[in-house]
């Protein structure tokens, strides 16, 4: 089993996690959503829907991903796809688990 895979939670588990944008990530608004550029690893990631951008920007303001989705009025039927997308963003270091101060 790869240790890299075990370091990241499963998408369903991500809903209960406290996430934030990585501090080295900048979001550039685009008509389709946004480009996320990580200045540390130089990765460029597309956020392909404005709702994804809204949620990504709000992550640090809410206790969990689920709380953020609710606050952003994302329909509950879409939560599994958001969880999967944010798992991918976490794997790319665009978002990370929030560290307790």
C-alpha cells in the first residue's frame, strides 16, 4: 500500500475535515471558474465551475467542508462530487487540512 494514498482521506471522509486554500496558492478568476496556481510546486489547476471557486474561497471561514458547502448553498445532491473534487485538490496541494493554532 502506498503511503501517499493513505495520507489523504477518502472523499466521503473529507466532508468532516477542516480545509483551507494552501497559502502558496493564488486563484485567478476566469469565465469558467478559476485557475489555481501553486507557487511552491508550480502546478496549475483548473477550477471548472464558479461554485467550486466560491467554496474554495470560503473554506477557512467554516469548520468543515460540509459546513462550507451548506453556507455556499450547494445542493446536498452535489456534495459527493464536491468531496471528490476537493480530494483531488488536496492531492495537488491546492487545499490542505487546516492546522489548529
